[in-house]
C-alpha cells in the first residue's frame, strides 16, 4: 500500500507539469496577444511601437517560448498571476473576490448531487429490472449523451426563467423581492 501511494505521489509532479505545459501552450497558440490587447481593436492606435516593445520586454513576451514557460511556471508556483489587462488589478485579488461564490456553488451542486443520486440509486437497486429502474436509467443515459452546455442551458431555462427557483445571473434574482 505504501509503495502504491509513493508511486502515485511521484506521478503527481509530471502530471502537474504536463497540465501546466498544455495550459501555457493553449494560451500561446490562441489568436491574439497581450500586446495586441493593449493596442486595441483599431490597428491605427495611438500606442507607439516603443511602448509595445517595453510592454513585451516587461512581460517576457520577447523571449523564446520555452523561457516564457519557465518564467510563467515560476510565477504561478508563487501564486503571482500578474495583473489583469482589463482593469490592471491583481489577478489573485480577483480570484479571492470570486472564490466564495465558486465554493458555495460547488458545495450546493455536491449536496444536490448526493440528495438526488443516493435515493435514485437506492430505489433502482431495490426495484432492479422494474419500470422505475429502467426509466431512471434511460433518462440518465439520455442526459449523459447530451453535451454539458446543452443540459446547462435547459436547466437555466427551467430553474431560472420558467420556475424562478434560482437567479440566472449573479447572486440575486430579478424575481426575488
């Protein structure tokens, strides 16, 4: 058991490095660049090349991709995510502002998942092969076959627009009050 745990622990490092590498490469290969965001959508912007070159040097965008990756990885390991290009605020501060809402949403989803799945699984096992088991399995397979975004849109329409149980945006609903 101990050797299994040690092997899994040792696999954690290459797995994390692989995830960070794929994430970084997706950011690099995505169209556009931070310098282009600074310039804006108008190619005739008043921002001169000297300012853009200074920006590229400050953010290490003028270096080879492998150096950019190691610089980015080092800063990420220190939880230094830089500043937002949109409003020049620290990204870590933005994450901290939204983290409580994310945790509440995830905890609520986890509780709802257990409140629904455990009784359905128990009843399906109790009435194995009967109409309840077959219909529950069919509905769940159909939901599993649908893309996540489609199920999310259907749930938004039902829970927020039709039944007014949850807010569609933010933490308060227009209908609550």
